[in-house]
C-alpha cells in the first residue's frame, strides 16, 4: 500500500480523540453546538476511511477539516467554559488539514 495513504492517519486519529474529549462533558456545550460536534465526529471517522481508500479524497478531506476548525473556533467564542478544549480541538483539526494538504504535493 502507498505510504502516502497512511500519512494523515495519526492526525485524523488525534482530531477524533480531541473531539471525543470535548464531547465527554455534554453540559459544557449547549445543545445546538454539541449536536454539531457529534455530527462532525461522524464525518471525521468517515474521513479516515476515505483517506485510506483513495488519495483522490485528500483535497476534499483537507478542506473539510479546515472548515471544521473554523466552526469550532467560533464555538469557543460562544462557550467560554469549554474554550480551552475547543481551541485545542480547532488547532488539532487545522494541523490535520495542513498536513493532509502538504501530502498532496
């Protein structure tokens, strides 16, 4: 199997773990944003499969991770009690996005 297909996996796993950490305390984030994070988590899990199965998906996954990072940054502004965890999650998503983009070149 092509080594490039495995390159983003640790970053996506880190993003999944960070998202699960934020979701562990359902009271820290209001319902609409908590539900959005839950949906994002499902997408991140699916992205791992997509990245492993097709290098053609890398650009789309990188873009979506960047979009998720921006959305999570906005959530941090609305949820000051969860802001540190959300900020770490946003940074993790952004790093995964950047590294995945870098693997395209």
